[in-house]
C-alpha cells in the first residue's frame, strides 16, 4: 500500500503547508510546471519524487525530468505528463499512448483545473490535481492525496488551500 500526494503547476512555489502534506505520504508525484528546482529539491529531501517537466520548465528541469513518466505503483500502471487532455479528448501527444498502451491511471497538469474522471471506454482513470502554485488564473490552490493498494486506487482526498491572492 502506497500513499501518494499528487501536485502540479507549482510555478516555483513551495511552502510549509505543502511540505506538511508531503510528510504524510509515501511518495510525491509532480505533473509538471515545476519552475525553480528548489521546489523538487525540497520535496526530495522528505520523500521519493516522480515528476515530469512542463511547458514553463527550463533546460535544467528538462535535464532532470522527462516529458513522460511511465511506471508501476503496486499493481497500477501509471502514466504522467504535463499536457495531456481529458477523456475522451486527449491531445495528439498522448492519444496513441493512452489508446494502445492503456495505463490504468493517466495524470496530467497544465489546466490549473482539478479534475478526476474515468474513461470508461478505455478503463483509464484520469487525474489532474489542479495547481498548487500562486501563478495562474486559478483562485483556489489544490492537490490530491490518494492510496494505491494492489490494483485499487482509493481514499481520494482533495486538498484545498486559501485563495492564492
């Protein structure tokens, strides 16, 4: 059983409130637009991190992280990328991967809109944790916390922070 904290779009922002949630899980997944690598360095000091780079990330982030991160957690096949679209309207970069390889859990960021939805046709669960940074159009900063136990994805919690302004 693994407790996961999923975040995205930090845009160089990290604070003690975020790090307190990091301390409560087994590992952290970041779906891109990291900004300053001090964000991921702070997380890695506390817990294992899996991440991808996003469209605002510089060459240093792109050297450390890839555009796609595909792995298995417990018995769940996971695919993370920053810009991916939503079921059934995946973007051109991800549609073939999702349709042919069918990860069980498909994660992206970019939109700054928290969304969790199943793609029943492909048996894929899509997650976007919204944005936890202070840059962007979103008003509420959000993250997701959940548990993967064998093949089960469960105990999903939305974490909301104060208005970003």
